[in-house]
């Protein structure tokens, strides 16, 4: 298989047929050996019915709604192509940009090429959130691309198979791959207005995305040495606790202040106890990371109801 196209679907009944026709037209001009995989994220409209009416596709029907990132993960794991192409199911990503992405990947010998929606066709509120997210990403993880939210991307098989994503982490795929040593690039792509339906992006997703950003930052900085982070915090807390203890003793000797009625004694106790607890957390988290990386057995994060090949 030369190319796999992965498209998550949630309540895109009126966009599916047109988008599939565009994908099939574009990819068939590049190669005859391709597959198009749609992941139905438990849509509540007629999306699954529309998907079943199409031909030359594979449908992965998830057991319940898990979110876009998990849908991408299911599609990536099922993909068999040497190149894996991802895009949204709302029709705003233009499949006609796919050849330019592939050309960039091959010409520059890259592992991943992301689309950059330089001129977005979204509401102003979403654009503002995007700019804030871009600033935070640059400061915290520096993923070296302009548009981490664009789903239109081309991956080499080796890169996409290294991923195991959930939550809202599809925005940080490029950062994860860059940290693993894969070569990444980007191409300006056309971003179209949504013709049917409503956007699934909202403010709660932005908040969850920020939480995942902090998680990604922690993984990048301290996944190999979590004790360092907690160790620094522990030493700072213990140091402040010792200083507070000296001040408590000085108050007793110099001014005759009662230790059991002195607020600094409580502060000392709190800081020293916090320091011990933080150091203990660091040890526990280090052990958990070792268990995680050494274990191949884990509970599935999502379940597939059925796989339909048309």
C-alpha cells in the first residue's frame, strides 16, 4: 500500500460525500495503491449511513465518542500505507493540497509535513485562541511550526506508527515527533469555509488543549528524570523550612516568644513536610515511568465496535 488517508468523522453527514469524491480523485492521480479510512466517532446524525453508501473505503466505527485525537489514533494504527495522510472530515481541509505536501516531504527528505492555514476561514474568537495557543506552544515546547491545529498532514509510516495519542494531543503531534528525532516541515495550504454543519471546536476544547500542553511540556522536560523536577521543589521547600525554623528559634531566644504559639513554627512544619512529600512523589513517579516503559500490557483506551471494508 502506497498511501493511506485517515479522516475522523463526527456529525459530518452533509460533508462526507463531496469530501470523499475529492480525496479519491486527488489520490488516484498519485497512485493506484491507496486506502481511505474513515473513523466514525459515534456520530449521532446520518454520518455512518452516508459512509456505508460510499465505495473503496474502510470504516472504523468506534464504540462511543472518544474525541478527534483518539479517532486519529485508531486510524493511524489501522493504516497500511508507506505514506499516511490525515485531514479533518468537515471539508475545510482541501485535499487538492495533498500533492504539494507529498512533494515537500520527498524533495526535502522529511518525515512529516504539516499544513499551515495561513489565511484561516474561521470565526475571530477561534483565531484569537489559536494565536494564544501558538504563543504558549512557542514558549513551552517550541514545536517549530506555525499551525499545530491543522489536521492536513503527510507522515512517513515510521513516524506515524511511533505515535500513541489521546486527549487533545493531536495538536502536539509535531512536537512529539520532533522530540523523537523525526524531521518535520510545513507548507501553506488552502483553508476553506465550512459549507455544512457546525464546528466541533469550542472553548472547553481550548482549555483541555492547554492542560495537554502542560502534560506534553512535563513529558518533554522530565519524562526521563521526573525526580529532578520534584527534587528541585523539595529542596526549595526544605530550605525555606530550615530558614523558617531558624527564625522561630531566634524569636524564642531573642524575644521569648512561645514556640507553640508562634505562626512561624507552623510554617516550618508545613514546609519541611511538603519537602519530604514532594521528594517522595518524585521517587514514586520515577518508578511509575519505569513500569510504564517496561510493560507492554495495558488496558485499551478505546474500543472499536466494527470495521467495515467497502
